[in-house]
């Protein structure tokens, strides 16, 4: 019996296997609205056999976008295209999830293929907010734009925007909601001492720096149905001296579990240019961080980081390192990776292939 292809039931949601498609920014929306690209991008991975499909980082406000082309859920007009996509995903047996967030001081940027530098306000950009007034890259040449330090009123406004987007996500038909608290975006930048230089109740020690994340999660959990899973993505380590360690995130995960979080999605890095999210062996080490958080807190984890091989993914689940193995780049390379992995592990594929395909090639 394959652990990777075993079912997982959380609340009222059953995942047909432990393979998840990690949220991947597509930079292909207009005014935050999804289109046929997103239907094909996400729908093909459901047809390919994954158990969980998490839609890309979706902004809770227009100013919370990373780029002008990022996805959004800040108004009701953005709901209907997502309903169509989610209906297709669920029709083909996968669980539809979404990641909502705010880019903070990493917002107002050009799309990656145009260089990714911050956009001036007269060139499609906008004013940014963050826990600090320090720019993301103070010494380099790419991201020099400085944000405005958030007031207490700003904090409340953003927390309310998370709540409103969560409600829209439910209307859109999502079965799993993930709050983005990683990669140097707004919630992570409150928690990490690399960024948060506040002296008020939202700064200082780890409890003060955690306050924004915890209050936001509490507010979202209050409107997200209890029978549906709630996840939080954390940068489980900042990968740099004086940044967050896995022990800090074990404590954060414990606090989040107390507030009704069902999954911790364990990524890493991104707080500063030096604290890169994907450098050398760091990304692969994130699986071990997911294991530590899972064992120390008892909360379920999703592992992400250079998971490319069927036996590697099988071992992650079988050994208890994580409950779901998430893939991004490998999913791009091969939308049908779950079917190929099943064949490699000797698992029958017909049960999770569309009838149009399984009738002819399923085992």
C-alpha cells in the first residue's frame, strides 16, 4: 500500500492522495480576474491526478498584489471565473484550494519576465505598506522603493480585507483556504525580526511580532467554515543570521494550531534579498523543517522543496515528515506527474484518471 496514494480526510474534505500542487504565481490576470489560462493551468493538474490544487497567491486588496498582473479576490466580480475553474477541478477529483495574501513591501513590482523591479507610481505602480518604512532592497538595484509604515488603522483595515477575501473564496467554491505568511510578504514581514522594527504592540519580542499573523488568522477562522481546512504558509526558516529559525516557527505553528489552523505549509526564506527562498540546498532542507514542525506540534504539514521523484515523495509521507507533498516546478514540467508516480510505485491509476483517459491507458 502506497502512503503517497493513501487518502487523507481533514474535517469534511477527503484528499484522494497526498500529492499537492503548490501555489504558483502566473502573472496573467487582468484587474485580478482569472481567465482561460488559469482554467487550463489548474485544471490540467487535476486531470493529471493530484489530490490538492492550490491557486496562486491571490491579493486581498489591489495594493496587495505583487505585480499589476497578479490574481485578486478584493471584489465580487472576481468570483465567477474562479467558480468555473473550481467546478472543473472538483469534477476531476481534486480538492480546490487558494492562497490569499498581501505582498507588503514587495508589492508594486514588474512581472518577472520584465525584470521584477519596483514600478514607479507613474508607470503602473502604487504606494506600498509594511510594518516598516525600510525598502526591501536598500543596497541593490532591483527593489529600491520604500513602503509606508502601517498605522494601527491600516492593520485593522488589512485584517478586515483578509476576512472579506476569505468569504469570497468560500463563495467561489474553494474547499481549502491558505493564508500566505511566508516569503517576505506582509504577514511574514511582521513576524521576522529581519524586517519588523516596530516598537508598538505589533513589534518587539516574538509575541508582539506574531500578533498581526495571529489576529488575522483568528479573524479568518471565524468566517471560514469549521468543517473546511485552513492552512498557513510559513517561511519555516529565514536562512540568515538573526532571522527566524525553525524553533521560532515551531512556536508560531503551535499558536496557529490553538487558533484552529489545520495545516502548516512549510516553505522558507524571502524576507530580505540575502534571505533567499531558493538557494543551494536550502529549498530541499525545507522538508526536514516540515518534519520538525509536525513532530513538535502535532499539526499537519505540507512539505515543499525540490520534490521530484516518486520514491522521494513516497518516503516523505511514509516516514511522517509531512502529510502532503507539494510540488511547483515539477508540476510545471509534468502536469501528469501523479499518474507517472503511481505507475512507478505500482499503484493502479484508473481510479484517479478521468474516464476519458483511464478507459484506454489506466491500469
